């Protein structure tokens, strides 16, 4: 007799303030200390723009997220990471601060599912597009979703070199 295989339960939803600890822990597992946002920063973001967090849960555990604010500024600036009041709910551009998947759950398409959800929501919501910054080894990954490399960013976040990428609708 064979035992039936159970499929993991996959849930995608928006964030709430109650997700702050899990979001902060996922960020810490995915980014170097100099780049990872602390709890207080996520708490401010979740109070200001919880609807700009796309979360993916596997059997109830947060394993992937995409988050950022809305802005009419067409470029992602470092101060946006630190000041949740720069979020403009009517902004034309969806800034992407982070795309994170827990290391134990990578290469399964989870971040891609969330990116596609964010892109589609922004398209349907009448936004101008999405903007993110990434390191050079991620340029091709984001290009596969339609982001265009605009070259070096002015960002000094975490003391690293970043490239700005954009999708225009």
C-alpha cells in the first residue's frame, strides 16, 4: 500500500504588522548585516505600506517576499529604505527594496512568483512601472522578468555597487 504524497500548502498574501518579526528574520537570513533592514525599519514600513509587501508562505512559514514603496520619484534613492514617510500611496513607480527567499527554499521559483504578482498588480493598478537596484550578478535574473538595466545606480546601500533596473508600462 502506498501512502499518498501530500503537497505543501503555498500561500501568497499581503503583509500585516503581525508579520514584522517573520519579515525581519527572513531579511536577516538573506542579506548581509550592512544591507538587511532592522525590525524598526520594517515596523515603520508595515505601518505605512503593508499593501506593498508580497509574501509567500510554505506550510505557514514565510519563505519569500518582495517589498518596497510607491513614489513619483523615478529613481530608487537610498533614503527611501530608511524613511517610510517617503511612500506616496498615489506614486507612479513601485520601488522594490528587497526580493528575498530563505536560503533553504531557493531555486524553486518562489521569488519569481512574487515578482510576477507585483508586476501584474502594478500594471493593473495603473502604475508607470517598477524600479529596483541589484548587484551585477542579478542583472540577468531581473531582465528575465522584463526589467531593463539602466546602468550604475547612485545607491551606496550597504557599501556595495548597485545597478538600477526598470520595467515601464
